[in-house]
């Protein structure tokens, strides 16, 4: 299998495996640091998948990008996803929030932040549509099938981090 698909499958598997954790009866019982680590890991994999879908011109030649995985294919919901994910200089966009509050050591970070609304209202549904469109195209090209360890269709997620 193409090693780029291995990266896609891993990122998607982690994304799908972590999402149900927020719904487990035990999640609120986890120690604070473990809850933070789960939220942060989920957002890391969200960002990785966003970068693959966006196929930006930035990065190195070894970056995994959708336009390399499925040359000539654009998921019908990709533009909607890009609008939802936003720009890196827009403080209200998920892209900015994930980068500035989680991925980079900036002074914008605080001792707590709730990512729930951002994920639920701006990203989750449109990302799933793109994932499904990629899967359909991937299968039609004989590239195999992406891994899906857990159901995506779950209720509201509580994605909060805190140092308190």
C-alpha cells in the first residue's frame, strides 16, 4: 500500500478512536491531565487531517496531501470544509484556535479552553462528508478502504482543557 495512505489511515483511525472517549461514562473520571491529553491528541489528529485535505502548497515534498493521494480529485465538500476551517489569521477560525491555543507556545493560550463548539458546529460534520467522499473515490480507484474503528455519528462532544 502507498505509504501516504498509511499516514491517512492512522490519522483517521486515531481521530475516530478518540472521539467516542468524550462520550464514555468514564471520561469525566479520568485525571485532569489524561482528559487534557485526550482532547489535545484528538485536536492534533484533526489538524493533521485538515492539512492533508487542504493540500496546501506549504511544507516539504514528503508531506501527505490529498492531491497526491487522489490526483485530480476534489471532494465536493472541500471548499465548505476550507471555509469552516478558516484562515490562520482569523481569531474565530478553528485553524487559528488550534494553532494558537494548542499547537504553538503562544501567549494567546490560557489555562483552559473549551473546543466543543468549534468541533461540533464548524468541523465535525463537514469533515465527515469529506472523509466519506475520499473513501468513495479511493475505493473506486482500487486504492483500498480507509480504516474506521468507531462510528462518527455521536452526540455532542465535550472538548475542554484546563489546568484547574
